[in-house]
């Protein structure tokens, strides 16, 4: 991996199915409620599910010479970790109970759309983050290579 940029996207099939089902169900209920009672509040649910689908259907992780970047869905929700702020990186497992999306786990923040496998970043300030991925070995190799190039680890 030395010298090259890493980028990988993982599709969140469970989230797509769950949010897609919610979209279809909320659209049906909203339509029925609007026709029967003229209520407009349920009409807000389908756009909410569309927003969530667009923002959590995929997680793209990239590593280059200066940072590790995460971008969910179409990129409105993202996070950057400067390599100079990372003290160590390793692999970790995430529990099914921790769910998907962006979660605080009690130990640190988890960014995940599908996988139980993760790469854990331990920051110099003590904070910890887990990045869910279906290729933890490749992501960890890319992070460690970038850290080594920068003389951080």
C-alpha cells in the first residue's frame, strides 16, 4: 500500500431495506391518513425516510497522506481524522447490538453501515473511534502505512 491512496465504499443493505420499508409504509399511511382526515403531519415521514436513505445507504472511507475521511451516503455527513492526531490503530469487532449509523458506544464513536468488523482509531487526546468496514485488514494496512509515512507511528 505504500504511497497509494486507499478508498473503499461499503453498502448498508440492512439500512437500505429497513429505511426503504419505512419509506413505503410511511408513504402508504400518509396517503391514507391525508385522504381520510386531511392531516398533513404524516406527509413529513416519507421525505424523512428519503433523507435518511440518501445519507446512510453507504459508507466511503478514504486514507491519504494527511487524513482518514469518512463520508456517509451522498456526502452530507462526513468526518475527518488528521493523521497527526492518531496515536494508534487496530482492528476491533462491533456488536450487532450497537447497530448502524453513527453511535456512541460508551467507549467511543462508531461509524457503521453494515459490518461487525471495524478499524479502531485511538487519538492522542484519548478519544476512540471505530470505523465499520467489510475489509478491516486493508483499511488498517492503509492507515498504518499512512501513519508510518508521516512518522507518526
